[in-house]
């Protein structure tokens, strides 16, 4: 299991587009991935509705947890996505 806290970089937070991209990447990783904001309960990162329900805005910190093979590699990929402004692309 690997865990990392990252800061949301998207200029509009984890709204529909970045949440969709992130949740698809989590699902496609084939690993069990959760994401939590602050002290809140973790949600399934592969669920776009779960990710949006966090209400994560620009500058908010979220904690990612990945369980399974190559957890660190998956964590690196997902953390990079959240630390990149998807709205600038």
C-alpha cells in the first residue's frame, strides 16, 4: 500500500473534466485507489461521482491511497495528474 498527500492544481478544482480524467486513470490502473479530502472519509477514486463529491478546490490537499502491484508507480501517475492544471490544457 502507498499513500501520498498532494495539492489540487486545476484552476477550477476537481470539477467534471479533471475528475473524469482522474477517475478513468484510477479505474484503468487496475488497483484499488481511494482519495480523501482533509479528515473526510475516503472515496473510491474510480468513481467520478465520488471524486466530485469531495468538493476539492484549487489548493486543497487530498490524500491518495493505492493498494496492489506497482502501487508507487500508480501513485506517481495519479499524483502528477492532480498536481497539473488540467484546465490549462
